[in-house]
C-alpha cells in the first residue's frame, strides 16, 4: 500500500482536489486488492497443507471410536421407527 500511495496517479488525483477517501476507494484499493487476494489464498492453502501433512503420514489425531459405536446403536432404533 505504501508503494501505491506514492504513485503518480494518486498524486495527480490529490492535485485535482480528490479527498483521501475518494483516492482510497477509486485508486488505492483497486490496485492493492489482487495481491491481497492472492496472498490470502496462498496463506490459506499453506495452512490446509500444514494441517493435512501429519494426517497423511499417520501421526495426526486418531479417529474417535465412540462415533462408530454411537451410530451403531442409533441406526437400528431409527430403522425401527420407520
């Protein structure tokens, strides 16, 4: 944002009398939004990979066995209600 703030088109808009909020909305945000979106998507994908890597190698948290026992007791009761 600091490099965009010193660009010639921002200085020209300021010289023409544009307010700071108008310069921010019309000139600065459209020019910094694509890099911010790319950085956010790369950071999110990196976080997903860091979370998935231990599971891939088998050292992540193990699945809970209680869930299987719980569903085994609920399914016959649910089918008897139908």
